C-alpha cells in the first residue's frame, strides 16, 4: 500500500467513548496527548476532577483515576492546595526551513491527497486556540475538519483554525478542492514563515473510527502555525496521520564550514 510523503525542506469536542477501553484510560490518553503535544505545556493547570467529570460525563472517581495515571507516568504533579500541574518538558530540536519551498511542498501535498470535509463552522475561539492565534478569547474563528485520503483510503484527520477577521472566503465546497494555504494566498495574505512540531500520539476512539484503525494505534501528529508578513499567526492546524501511511522526508543541505584558526 502506498505511503504519502510530505517533503519538508530543511532549513475539540469531547471524544465519543467506546467500551473497548476503560473510561478513565480514555481520559488519560486525551490529556496525555494534550501534554505531549504542547497544548498543556510545562506548568499549566490540568482540569480538576469535578471539571473532567462534567466534561466527559463520568464520575469523579473515574476522573480521579485518570489524573492518578498521569501522575504515575510523571506527566503531572498533584498537590492538595495548588491542584494538578504539568511537570513534563518536551524536548524540541529546531530545524530551519525555506518557507517558499515548504509552502510549495504543502500545496503539492494538498493537491495530491483528496479531502472530505467533515464540518466547517464559525465559532468563538477557546482559550488555547486564541492564545496560539494571538487573538482575544472569544474572537470568531473558522474551524474546519477534514479527512485526507490516499489511494481512496483514509490517511489523516486534519483540523484547522483561522481568524474570521482575515476576510478569507471559505466554504465546504471550496475546501474540498482548494487547500487553506491557497485560500490565504487568494485573500492577499502574505505568508512569510511558521512553526511546526511533529510528535507521536495514540489515536482517540473518534479518530480511530474515522481512519479505520483501532483506538490507541500510533499516529503521527503535525502541529503547524502559519505567520503573515506582520509575524502574526493566521492559521493553526493539527493533523493526525496514520503512521503506516505517512512519513516526513527532510532534504538536508550542507552549509559553509567554519574557519579554523
């Protein structure tokens, strides 16, 4: 079976729980992915037992067990008065990239992997998304969820957020045939840079169902923030790709050797 390659030139609603995996462990997996993916960074407060119970429709005992599992895996620290905080620090290796080549690679990848639009909505930005996009909490943003395919098989689930105040015209119909980066270009948004991280995560129950895999199967997660010519974020994307169908290829170029003596 063919594997899709994105060449990089070097340089959420609550999940639908299923009975196959215990509820406390499903909550643990969701929180762990948020921590490992940087959405709950070092020092961040983790939702309380009461908040988790209300969010996921479970008992406080179930929520407490999920938090205990996070602590047992040394991802969080629990204290009676200060609550639960993230103590995990992710190791990041920065890689420089040529933005023009990277954008062309992303556009080519978009053209070669057909998409099915799951939903497109305009909604107030929650706290974490607003922070990433450098907008006030509650700012209207477009949220688009798509499934990318290769060889008519599901490849990955892609979720993107972009500020509605950019004036970019997006519909379900245009998203089916045109990458969001092209929408930005057509809206006279000049892209000059961005930040991208790659991490390994387990598939949630919902994502597994969309991709035709089992819950907790390995996924490659790509998180990308795109910046305009004012160095302001204009797009944030999280893409979860099947590890058996996706890989990243880095084209490394040697630079001048430092002078000796």
